[in-house]
């Protein structure tokens, strides 16, 4: 195997492990020990450092194909997702997974299924044929998913989704805690009359509302039924929902704070407030959710939002998968929930005195 690696390397003009050995003044075996993870106990730290310095000076990188054949691995993980092309959050999740994989000398082979179950099954089959070391299956909106056929035949982790059969480990946002965080932003600013606008009956909507109610209940505050308005996840839904709770209502009886299902809904709520002549944040505070790139920071006023941890989910899923690959042990089918951090901007202010 070493001879094959040397011929390929020399033919391509790349520095070889033998070049590193000559520069460092050590044996070829010593270089192999360092780059195959067998140096501890075989070489002194000073020798290991000399070899690494020589490799860096020459720009030497081990041949991943040859190394993978020795380890019976390919140093590639697959990532199958439902909507990379259309989701504003896909880039963050991908970056998190790819950077973590790269730090462990793995590449990520990504396939967008467009949400088509047949394409998902075919994508997983193709990745298995290519003998990837493991697969991340990611959804761009939190939901329960049918586990694609073949996913149980290799190390697999789900990101931003839950398996219908609870058969695989999953990394998801802590949505209920995120709802509590959003409520606390308003409560800590003195707001006691608060509404929630947007969303439907999906997992994220239900958990965010539960967390929102948890925080208010802890302060002895209940939300009037008519102030929880389910109008979907788009700007038009936010506008419609905000108009329902604000239009024609005297200032001393309307909400002073609105928690929106996502940033698009919050954009609609801000539009409604402008239409009604209600100042934000002077008379009304608005909290979004998602921290949508190229949007939240550019609204008027810039939107305070609870961020979805897409990059952290990609990172955590990749780490979980790489640990399984390294140990050869399948991680338990548990759910790991990641915190949703607050991104503070200008749409939340003190509660008005009326």
C-alpha cells in the first residue's frame, strides 16, 4: 500500500512521506507512525514535532485514499437534507458540519433531496455504495421525519428533526426553552400585556408557545385566548395577526409586547404597527425568532430575535457522528437539545406606562 501511495504522490509532484522522513532525519516508519495515529509510545514528543515541522515545511498531506484503505474508511461523511437550495438557514448548518468534519480530516458529501422520499432513499443508497463513514440527515424545519431506507446500515445522526420511530440520535433546538427566553425578554422590560402571533400546529410552534406560557405563568400572568393568533409563518400572517390584536384597540387595553413565531412574522407585525401609527419600541415591543440572515438586522427597527442554533446543530451532529465512527459504537437514540441564544437589537424597549 505504501508503494502505491509513493508512486501516486511522486507522479503528481506532491511531497511524499519519504521526503518528510529525509528532511526530518528519521525513518519512513516514524513518519507513518505520526500520520497514522500510532506515534504515542513509539516516538518521543521531540521526534514527533520534528516530523510535523518537516511536513509543514514541505506542504505534505497524507494520501486520504491510501489512509482510508488501511483503516477501512473513506474519510467522507454524507449529509442528506430536504431543502438546501431554498432554505436561508442551510448554509449555517452545513458550515457547522463541514468545519467540524474538516478538523477531523473528513470531507462532507452533500445531497439535496428536495423533500422527495424516493430521492432520499436513493441518496442514502448512493452514499452507502460510496462507503461513506457515516451519514447526517438534516431537515430545514423542525419536524418528525420518516427515516430514509438504508440509514440504519451505517452510523447515522439526525439534525433539526426527530425520527418517527425514535430509532436514531437527533440534535434539535431547545424550542420550549427558546419560548421561555422570548417571554423573559419582554417580562424583564416590564411588559405584562403580551401576545403571540404566527405559527401553526407544528412541533416548533407548539413548543415555543408552551415555553412562552411557562415563563408568563411563573409570573402569574395569563395570555388572553384572543392574543394567541395562529396565522402561519409568513410576513402576511404576521401582518394579519398583529392587526387582529392591535387594530381599533385602545392603547391601555392592547398588548405592549408581541412574541412572533419567526422573523418573517415579526416583519409583518412591524408593518402593521407602522400602518397603525404605533411606535416600536416606544409603544410596542416585538421579539422575533430564527435570527434570519439578511433580514432581522435590516428591519426597521432592527429586530431582537431568538436565534436558531443551526451552525451549532451541524457541529454537534458531526461531532456525534465522528465519535461513533472513531469508537465503532452507535450512539444511543437520544435527543440532544441546543440552546437558542438571544440576539439583542432595537425592537424591545421598556413597557409604556399606560
